[in-house]
């Protein structure tokens, strides 16, 4: 199931981001960009070994920044890798870094003329960022960006768990009523 918001420009989708056919999917990566667990590992496995070979050439990535690669065997032609902050109780500028992750990914999508981008919930797995707080940052940063920019035209938040989907849906519905549609994963 997915829900549409802001004239269909933002979608909340429960599913597997490695199966989404957006112009780019976002990888919640680690600083080495060499793969890991969670979303990062799933994206690397689905894309195949060519992704790792391209990531080796990027020289890593700092927290709050992002870099783009090809998608290889993924249905999406591009992967934008971003490194979210590890949660330290909010004492190490985590909110600013997390907001920067979303903004940098949107800027890269715009620079590469990508019309659609799909985000996971960044930093909420092994990096332990509180999910409700991370959701608020993700949505507020995205809304701020789309108010000033026409590209990307479509922004998806792809949540793997029912709990994460409910957090995003509840937050978005507090901002604008949803339009429900029944569909299979993209």
C-alpha cells in the first residue's frame, strides 16, 4: 500500500527499496561505502559486485554528504549513497547532519535531472536515531526543498517495516490528508 501527499509529489510506501524503480534510490551507507548491514547490505546484494567496484573509486563519504553511482542490477538506474549520523543523544549535531543527508540527496537528484527518488529511513537502524525524530527531519527537509524546487518531481519514502510505515504515514497525515491507492510495489 502507498499513500500520496502534496498533489502526488510525495509518496509513503511500505516495501523493499531494492525493488523500487525510481530514477534513484538512496542508500543509507556507512562512511566507507563498501556495504554493510540493513538497507546498505540489501542494496549492495541486489545491485551486484559492480556497485562495490564503483564505490571503491569514490573515496568514501562523510556523514551528512552524499555521492551517486549507477544502480547496476537494481530496477533504479542510480543509487545515491548518504551517510547518516550515529545517534549520540543529540549532542553531536545529529539533527543537522541528518537533515543534510536528505538535502544533499535531493540536490544530487536535481543536478542529475532525476525526476524521482526513493528514500529509506536514514540512521534509524544500527545508528539508533530515534525513529519519530528522524521522520520529522526527513519530511521537514523534503518539504522545505520541494517548496523551492520542481525537481525531483516524485519523492518516495519506502519503509520496510509496518512500524516505520505507520510513523511516516501518521506524520504526513498531520501535515496533509492522504490519498490512498492500492498498488503493487513499483
